[in-house]
């Protein structure tokens, strides 16, 4: 019997909202539809992170910190919010990745491999313009 494989590599994030949109658009040669969705998803990420940042500020302001037990509770709450931010980033990145065609996704996979990161698994989208070019 073997133990379950523990994930050793970090997730391969696109960094929507962190990486400049123009860089993502250029690297992955995004079409107009993808560019519009990238901007929308970036706005969604910003909104969700603002809510989480507000929670962090409220916790820091209102949580007692007079002894080590209270500090440990504060650290646990802080970690939960930071984990939520990480989950939101992954969710938004997956939304953008789900718009990728096969070539864009293959590029993403190769960049992840080069960076020794674990890619998110998605099913590439088939666009009519890319399907037409394959038939030629």
C-alpha cells in the first residue's frame, strides 16, 4: 500500500488581477471575446478581494490581542481569509482558462511545466474561427 500523493508543486496561476491584462492578452493572443471576459473577471476578482480585505481590517480592529490565545485565534481567522483569497484567485483564473482554445491551453501547460507548477485542468474551448483554420 502506498500513501496518497501530496501535492508538492504550487498551483500555476495566471494571475488575473495581478498580471497586467495586456500581458495576458499578448502572451496568449486572446480574441475580443476573451479580452472582454478577462476584464470582467478581473473586476469580479477585485470586488471579491475588497470584501475579503474589509473582513481582514475588521478582524484586526475588533479582535482582542491581549494574550497568546487571542493572538492564535486572530491568526486562524487571518489565515482563513487569506485562504479564501487564494481560492477566489484560482476560481477566476479557471474561468479565464475555460475560455482558452487548445493552442492557448497548451501554451499555458508548457509555461506551467517550465515554472514547475501544477496547472489547472480545464477543457479547451472550440471557437468557430479556429475550427475553420484546422480544416484548411
